[in-house]
């Protein structure tokens, strides 16, 4: 089984990876999907250096689609993932209204359970 | 209403119109097959041929071509993985994967049928738009039309992809170029520098063919060749046809998105197609197969890219505001016939409107049918390298620009604008607002003076139509602000719904390849200097003639100034980042070193490719200049006979036999043209 992480190089994104590490079972693959358009794709070595628990069982998948939320869903469906982990940041309802939300679209469209985590309060 | 529609259909029974329509369809299909020429190329190449024809056959031919270009451009995308036009790169995602799984015929039949349906729905949209918009259009006075022209330019600037400031700068540059010539209100010459030739204004065909046509040739001649072998045409047509019927909702949705994208100025086939793909993905429950051969990824976008061209025509004919580049050229063509698009066309030329609708619908069906029949043999055309087509296209395009005014000066202007277009393209400046600005400059000024003299003071501003347009004008500005804010706060949950932004880049190698280099800074500075010069020169005009140039130059100065500042800031930040990396690399963590070693060679390769592109561009433009000199000396035919073999042998490196046959055929065509069509060849000094 696999766990898919909607990754971003931000505190919520890091929190998501950390949550995926603790959630994953022994030997389970963790697939990192970059979920911010135009951001640099992290490489496996870098991720294993940041989260030693991931070493040897982390993969990076970019998907074939332009929209980040569609990409996350697509990868999770292709790999038949057990769980999607994504990081949320604090937002007011008005901010949500104006900016739209990748997270919301993942939550609504996902065909497997989704774990939404927030970074520790001090980190934001 | 309906009588007009059916009498237009009856007029299409006229064999000469049908022949022109058929010629247009075949030409459009062939142009679509050739990678790199889309709807813009189709109109650009056929437009010159129509000079001297009556408006009806001319329109039948151009509309016929425009309607089917996006039907056949799929062939190269599916079989070769090299899109026939930028908008077919979307179909490539799923179509090429499907073809590699041995289902090329399934992919192609899905695409052809969707294209046909898209074209038909587009034609229906165009038909419905006429009665819906008619009362609205007829209620417009000059204040509304003035606002519409402003709206046209600014929407094109804001909505074309990339940086808004770049779009505005390009739009204002186009407006400035459009003001060259005699002022419509005071009959004094502006920016003509005493030249009789410039006092006529610059010909639209020269601008369009230069900025788009020649720039395209120059950037494609050096294109790395497609080395991949085409996928075999396998699988059955039947399965695709059956499957297509089950996806009919996607066809209709795609077509509606296409029409909408077409109506908006500056949003062309490419963006519309990506939008359709995005919505197909977003609304699908099972996204697993997208990008790996999902039929829904072919059906929606293919239907959208045909209906975009019909949508483009709606604002073009009803309001006189071109929705895209091909329709800007059509608008220019109508103007040369003395047909003023806008309210007048609805009252005086309704039959022409319906002729266009019918031509579009018939061409869509015929185009799809021909594609089914001939794909097997026509697919070979997609393998012809662009360098071989270059000289033929060049000769045809230059001949076309000569037809409008019969002056060699137009050709020099065209080559100069070709150079400008090349740099605009390479530095990622959108060229659609440039052309739309150029076309709308004079109408904008005329409507303004009509408004100012018909209404006292600013009372026209309070007209409801004007207020509505002003509101529309503010909306895109707000939208672009929101977009910028979104980009600034990039994080996991920022939903960018615009599909085309990132995926477009790999569709075209040159597009934006010079962005963030000294060249793009140079383009920005050149724009500043141009606007400053225009401001200075316009000081000598009379008050009435001064207003528009002044406003355009001031606005342009501001936009180009901001652009320069952005470029400088980006360069400084880039330099700082480069410095950091150099410090980091020896000592830093494993990640940083890996990054540093991985990035550098790629940068080098990009710089090399950039230099290669620039060299090829420079050589091609030099060749064009040499050709023009030859024309001045020896006339068009002699120049072609000398230039074509030299270019083919040295630039395209073809075999001598090909070069000789090519030259002879081209020469024979040039010799035969004046007797077949009302075309004049430029004469040289020695003739």
C-alpha cells in the first residue's frame, strides 16, 4: 500500500510529510507529489536527508496534469493509495473565497481517505 | 432573419463560391498538417490570394480554411507527438499516448469527430449571437463603440498569457504603430517623417505577416528536427466513433468553453483548449488515465479548438473588435472591401454574416470527412522540415504584402516588423494585443472625436452602456491583481485554475526563451525609448491630432517603465541567487551540491540553444533582406529563382535535385499567378 503526500516546501507541507512518516506502516511507500505550481520538484536524496524515516521508501511523482489538485488525485488513483496527506494553513473564510483552494478540491474529489494536518502553532 | 439565412445558403450553391470554399478547406487542412502553422498562418497565407476577389468568395475561402485548421493539426500531434499548432499540444497529451498503444485510429477518429462537432456548435453559437446581439449592437452610439475599442485592447493585454505589463506594453506599441499616417480628424501627417509612403499608414497585411508570419519562419527554420518515427496508423475507426457518442456531454462542454474563450479578445485557441482540458480533468471522477490516453482528454479540447475560431468571429463582426489574431486579419480584409464591421454589418451585410456561418459549418463537416479519407497519405506531410517550406512561404507572404499597396516599402516594413516580432516572441511578449491595438488605433480615435463633438462635455460618460463597459474594464484589472496575490502567496492550498500557464512552455521552443536575459531588458528599454520619442515628436502636432498619440505615448512610457524596472529587479535577484549558490556549493548539504551540479549544465545547454536560435533568426532575416535587394534589382521572379535554390542548399541543406525542382515549381507558380488571379509581381530596376 502507499501513502500520497501533497507536498509544498512550506511549514504545512513539511507537517504533512512528518504526518505521513508517523502514519505509514512498516515498509510502506510514501509518494511525494509536488502540489504547488512552478515550485522546484524535491529530489529523493533531499527528502531522505530531511526525514530520515523516509530513507529507502520515498518516491517523487509529478503526474501528467497541470492542475496540482488534479495531479494529487490522479496519482493517488493510479497507485491505489491508502491515504492522502495534505497540509493546511490557517485561512479566514474571506481569504478562501478569494483564493480558491487546492486542499478543498483534494478533499472533495479524493476517492480514498484524506488526512489533513496543520503545522504546530508556533511554526506559522 | 431566417430568409436571410436561407438566401445565404442558396448563394452557396453558386459553383464559384463552392470551389473557393473547397480550396479553402483543402488549404486549411494542409496548413494544419504542417507543424508550426495554425489559424494565423492559414489566414496569412491565403489572405493575399483573396485580394482582387469579391468579398463573398474571399470570405468563403478564408472561413473554410480557418474552420478546418484545427481539425488536421491533430494528425501530427497524435502520430508524431509534435503538434501541428500550439493548441494541438493539448490533444498530444492523451492522443499520442493512445497512438503509442496501437490505437492511433481510435484517437484520430475521436479528434476528427469532436472537431467537426466543435465547428458545428461554434457555427450555431455564431448564428445565435446575431439575433441576440442585434438589438444591443444597434443601440450603440459612438461613446459605446469608443469604450469597446478600449476594452478590446485592454482585455487582449490582460488576458493573453504571461505578464500583464508585457501585454499592456505590446498593446500600446500596437496602438502607436496604428497611429502612423494621416490623422482622421485633422488630416495632418503623424510620425511619417516627411515620407509620402508612411503618410498612408502602415498596411495591416504587412504588420500581420511581419509580426506573425516572418517571425514564425525565422524561429522555425532552425528548429530541431523531429527525429522520432511516426506511430503506425493502427486500430479501427469504428471503436473511436462509437466511443465518441458516449462522450457527447464533453463535446458540448468543450465547444461552449471554446466559444467563450473565442469571444474574449486575446484568449485564443491555445488557452481555450487548455481550459477545456482542465475542466474535463476537474469534472472527471476517475482521473487515472488522463495523460496516458483518456478519450475525454481528446474529445473536449478538440471540440474547443474548433469552436474558438467561431467564437472569435462573434465580436469581430458584431462589434468590430477582433477576438484573436486570425480574426484581426479578417477584419483588415473586410475593411479593404469597404465593409465596416460593427453595427453596420448587421443592417447592411446580414447575408454576408450568414454566408460565413454556413461556410463555417459546411467546412467543418467536409474537413472532418476529408481527414478520415486522407489521413494515411497526408500524414507524410508532417515530416517535411520547416526549413524546406521556409523560402516558399517567404515568397508567398512577401508577395501578399505587396498586393495591398503595390509598394516595395511595405516589404521592408514587413521585414523590420518581422525582426520586432521575433524579439517580442522570444522575450515572451504576447503579440496578439500588439496586432489588436494596431487594428483598433484609428477606430478608437475616430469614435472618440465623434463622441466629443456629439455630446457636450463629459455627459457621454453617464450613458448606461459606457458605465457597463467601464465596469468590465475594471474587472480584469482586479482579476490580474488577485492572480498576482495568489502567486505571491504560493502554498499547498493555492488553487490555480488556469491550466495553460505552465504546460504551454514546452509547446514552443522559442516562445519566451529569451525572457530574463539582457535581450528582454533591451526590448523593454527600446519600448521606453520608442514611447519617449513618440511623445517628443507628437509635441509638434496640432491640439486635435495630438491627443491620442500623447495618451498612448504616456501610457506606454508608464507600462514600459514598469516593465524595465521588473526586468532590472529580476536580473538583480537572479544575480544574488547565483552568488548564494556559488558560496553554498562547496560547503553545503548534499542536497545543495546535487542541485548545483545538476542545474549548471542545463543552463549552459539553454544558453547554447538560445544562441543557436538567435543566430538562425539573424541569418534568416539577413536572407530576407538580401531577397528584397534582389527584388529591387531584378524583379520578383528573378529574385525568387536566385534566392530559393541558394537558401535551400545552404540554409536548409536539401539535396540539389530537390532544390532545383522546388525552384522551378515555385517559378512556374509565380509566372502563372498573374494570369490566374489579380496579382501583381513587383518590378525591378533592370526590368
